[in-house]
């Protein structure tokens, strides 16, 4: 099995998707996964501390590469592989509301949306896990500093010890690698992750509805459904 995995800049469902692909790699020895990562996706993977895990899922070598949008140029030439039938399926997970909207209206201007467009043209099945489907969702947030708890210590162990120099008045998430060292070093518990409740906008829910009607695209409600979709492909 040769799977292309496209990652956007969503934190919601990100870790769950990584767990699914890690398990698939463990249980399916001949599975090859190529990762197509948007610019925002690369930032989010780093701030959630998942860069090393991505290397384990797509370790390099033919059809196991990690393609980052910042390196691929505006034309994203590697998306041409879908026209050459190099992949059995494309999985977009997690898919931000921005990406879902672009796919719904046929816009292909990123490494992820271009991959979807080329997959559709090449007859490659596309599975999408949107983060904004309907109702209210709970999403795990990256590390942040709670200013109401912070004691503004003159000598701040998290700031002094952060290997990325990401800790100051706030956490610089573009520097943060998600290692969690700052959480352990703060004596007052002022640095934490936590959960946030988010209401799905009507427009985002409508766009997901459009996705469900598009030829060649299957919308999955949760990353756990990815395993079943790939298992069905193996049977066929």
C-alpha cells in the first residue's frame, strides 16, 4: 500500500491522526506513507512536538518522503505523482476549515489543495477528516503561559532552560518545539496546554456538506476511520 498523507495547520485531530498512522505502520509492514505538509502544518507539527514522530512515519526514501510546502515551490511538482498512479489513496487529516473551503470550491493553491486536485484528476481516492464539521468541538491547545498565575520570577527556570528560547512574557509558538520542559520547570504551574471549546461556524459546516457531494472524495468524521478506509482499500 502506498498512501499520501496531507497535513494542514490544524491542531485539532493532529495527535489522533499521528497515532493512527503510527499504528498502521506497525501493523502493516509493506505500507509506505509520503507526507505532504503545508506551511502552517509544519509550524503546528513543531509546536505540538510531533516532528520526530513524522520522521518515523515517513522516514525518507522513495514514496516515503516528507514534502514541505516551503521547499516545493508554487507549482508543487510532486503532486504530479497522483496523475501517474503512484498512490493508492490520499488522506487529508486534519483538514482546516480553510483547506476544506478551498477544496469545496476547486481552489488548488497550496501543497495540500493541489494534491487533492491532482488526485481527483488521476482517479485516486481522497479521504478528508475536517476539523470543523458541526456543533461544538473540544480541541487540545499548545503550551501557553497563564499570566494570572505567573509570578514574574526574576530568574525564570523555564526561560533560562528552554532549548529554543521560546519562553518570555508569552510562549513564542513559532519557536516552541513542544518538548514540555517549561511545564516541568515552572514551580507555579503557570505554563500549560489545556482544552478549548470551539463553535463550528455555519459556513464551515456547509463547506463540509459540499465536500461530501464531490466525486472521488470521502469525508471521515474522525481520524480513527482512516484505518478502516485503508483496510477496505487493501481488500479491493
